[in-house]
C-alpha cells in the first residue's frame, strides 16, 4: 500500500511517499507531486520509519520507583502524575510548577492546541520552552516593531534577486523561520535568474560553499555590521522611496543612531573591512533583496538588537512586504488571530524570574534560568515540572547543572516517546502515539513557509486501542489535576477541557481551516477549504506566492511600524561599551548543524548516525598550530562552567579565533534508554555553554560566541566529560 504524508522532522515539511504492508513501512521516497517539496527529501525522511519501529521507543506509560522504571496502565500513570503535580500545588502554590515545551510540539497540531491551556489550567506563569534557545529575539523584535510576536517576515526566496544570509545554514536546516524544502535547487534557480547569494558567517558552511560571496564575521559582532550597513544607506541617501514611509515611525531616530557607526569603526571588530561593508550596503539598497538572519544572530549576546536591525534594514531598503524581499505567507489557519484569541500576541517584562529578575518575553521565561529556579530555596521555588517533548537536559546551556537540578524535583511528568537525558529524571512518563499513527497538519510552520500552501496527512497506521494521542493525554492529565482542586473556577476549566476532548482535534482543526483566510466560511475566499477538501488532496494545495500583507496587519497602538523601539535603542549601550573596550578576544565557540541530525532527537536512528564521527571540534590551522594541535588529536574544551574532551578537526572552514562543535550529542546519561545514541561517539557541548551568558535584552541563551580555551590532551588520557 502507498501512503502520502508530510515529514515532521524539521521545518521543511517535505512531502513523502511511503510503501507499507499495514504494519511496517517498506520504503520511503520523496513525493514528486508534492506542491511544496516537488520531489525533494533530505536524509532525515527515512527516520520516520526508524522512529516508528525503534525498540527503544516507549509504548506504555512508565512510573519511576527509585532509580528504575516500571510499566503501568494509563489509569494508574495519569493518577500518579496528577497526584504528584497536585501535591506540589497544595504545598507550594501554583508558581512552584513549571512547564517546558520542546520543538517537537510545533510538529503536532494536537499538542500545540492543548499546550496553550496548560498554564491557565495549572494556574502558573512559569513557562519555559526551546524558544529561548532559538528564535525568541525574532519574536521580540516582531512584537516591538509590528505589534505581534508572530508577525515575523520570511524571505520571498523564489523571487528574490539577492539573498543575504547572516548566521544561517539553510542548505542543512532546509530553512528555519523560512520553511523551504529543496534549498539547493532553490538556490540554483536563484542563480539561473541572475540572482546572487551572500553568506555572512564565521564558518564556511554548506550554504556558504554555494554562495557568490562568503564574508567571515567575528561571532557577536553582527549588530555592529548591521548598524554600519544602515549608516552607509543613510549617508549615501539610498533609503528607498515609496508608500512604506507613511506607515513607519522612528526613521529619523534610526538614522541618528546609525550615524555613529561608520564602517571604519566596526571593521576591526567584525573582521570585515570597511570597503567591503560599503559595497555590501550598496548592493542591499535595491529592490528584490532579502536580508535574513537566523541562529547565529539569535543565539548570542545581542540577539534582540540583531533581529530589530535586520527587520529595520529590510524596511529602509523598501524590501519589507515587497516581492522578492521579506514577506509573509497566507496559511490556511490564521495563526495571528488564533494567537490573539489565546492571549499570545506578545508582551515583554510583565513579570520576572524569582532569583535574578530576568524578564519574560511573550509569556516565556528564559531557559537559562530554569536550573537556578529549581535549586534556589524560598517562596516560589520550582518543585514540579511538566515537560512536553524536548530534551533540555541535553540542549540547555550549562546542561550539567540542569541535569542535577531536575533530579531534585518533587514532581516531574514528561510526555515523550523516549527515556532520554531529561525524562530519566521524571516520576511519570506518558508516551504518545508514533507520528505514523497520527494525522498531521502544520498549524504553526505553514505561517513561515516561502509560499502559501495547505496540506494534511492521514495516519499511516491505525493505532492500537491502548495507544493515546498527545492531545488526549494532555487533556486527560490536566482534567485530573483540575478536578483535584475542585473550586468553582476549576469546574469551569474542567468543563472546557472535557468539551475539547468531546469535539476532538480533527473537528477543531476543521473549524480553524473553515474560518481561515482560504476557508469555506470566509467571505470572498477563493479556495473554500475544509479538512475534507485537504483529505482528498494528499499532495497538498498550492495557494500561491506570498502577497503584501504585513503593513496591513501591523498591530501597534498607532498602526505604524516602529523603527525605533525604545528598549532596543537603550540596549545599544552594551554595544557601545564593547566597541570602546576594543579588547582582543580569545577563542569563541559557535555551534553547527548536520543534515542527518536535528538537535538531539534523531540520534537513535542507526542509519542517520552511522559513518565518521561528526561531533568534532573544528579549529583553524593557525589556532591549532599555536597550541600544538594536529588533526585528530584529543583536545580539552573549557569554559567558565565546565569542560570536556573531544577530537580536533583542523580546518580553514572556521575563521581564526573561532572553534565550532555541534550540539545534541553526548548521550551518556545514566538511566537513559537510547541504545544507538549511547553507542555513538560525541560529547555534549552544552556542558561548556554558559547559563549566565545570554542576551540581556531578551534573555535568549548565547550558545554562540562563548569564550573558551582549547588545549591538546595526551592521547592516553582518552575522552572525558567534567561539569
């Protein structure tokens, strides 16, 4: 039998063809008729069947007893989970319970729907997620400038004539806040129509190797470069004309700020000479140019300022909300309206963390503070935690500290497929069905695709009766916790949770599609979409290229795009101090990503981890030579918070003064059950990333630009990891 479905393993959302015999998948191929991926599939696609068949994947609820786990019925496990969370609530109050959502939640529309109800149901504001290790600066800048945290523009990649990338590697990631399957082909088409690609990155990435121009930049200096580009555009009177000028405010203040950052001032710090910066500014200041920044500009000490300046640069060149520039698709579900109904349109500094007073952004507290909030005694100390997917014990900064903190909780409940480095600390693990046993629709990611499309996938396999969806697990768990409180407000919440379960996630999705921009209930809609409509078209429906819409959806109080957010302008003092210090930095650590990996959760697929060791420390020949390091040597990587030993990979793919190591590896936690991952080489780089190093504006973790030392270790010492 043949089945068509969307791959959920990264943001690209590739369409796949699966052959199966009713119980097992026999082959996985790219779908040549898919309206979005058009026959492209990266190596991760085969991991769908690996995940489904994985003997390590949990299929039954687990309850921890001492240092071991035992299988349990759903009734027992849900009751134990609810009892533990309720006991923390009774003893410590609601703020003693925290929530953590991992990236996989965005790939499950059922979990995403219910996840917005967890905080209100548990009465807590202690919400953490992978966002503060990822894209929170972009969300912050979108809220400051456009009035909504999800109004983040994406490159109109298929029509741009110049694509400039800062700190992104879409050939490997397939796009991030830019869903774009088949990136190599799209870049080839860019060249075929006479366009150009420029990559600004400390490392010669896979994307940079395809670029017309690669500019190595010192980690953490992107804001200086962006200000210098704006300086040239203003000084040479290259600000675009057009109706956008009547729809913004703060242009004069932005010009005044940029005036203090001429290219000559930033050349030494960035590593990019002044003439090159001037030339780049002139090339950017024309139509059909998209300037895009991703992980490298977000996960550093100036993430919030970087995102603001990136958006501002696209505005002043006339390329925001313009074909070929930075635009926004029109997905079948209006995510902006849905978020506003749920109170998730944005916000900043409405409450703070207990220990160090770090501000929330969009209702989220920074993951960098989670360990200290668990460890530090006093009113509001975190004693309970509910995790939904994700693996923060491996992916969070200073991961060794967080692993130790998780073991001190009075109640930890995890909804997850695996007994991994995080969930091994849980008291109860509730495993949802396999991705091949559930239907699929990208409620969130279609809002950041480079083209407007709609696509729905039926389940490949019918789950057995004892298997439960993450949607039902969450509703059942929350219902039991709320019922144990028993107040009038709680009865109302319980009624709402029960109603959601009776309606079901498919009918809720159908409603969202019907009232969406292309829905059957939308007056004047061209496509009249319903869920049944999508069921009949498994290859998807092409809804067309992006059209101007951002300016029309600006939700600031005066309806104008703010080019001069006060909080961003005020944060420039840190950049001024750094420029004035003019200190010669030592080695700085950056991350990297591989095509056959996605954070930490694909390392239990044998076919994806086979081959040579990819978890190496890349170091430039000059830096290696001055330290007596040869290719393949054991080296000790150390920072303020920890150290580890790994293998050196001497290469000029990284610029001098920079070392690079991928994250997500190091599956050596006692108690975890990831047999393939545990047998794979690699160390957890987040044992040396620093939880006290973050963007003080957004509190996003600074996983790039971490000051480190590297020294050769005699081979006899072997590999080690030390907190």
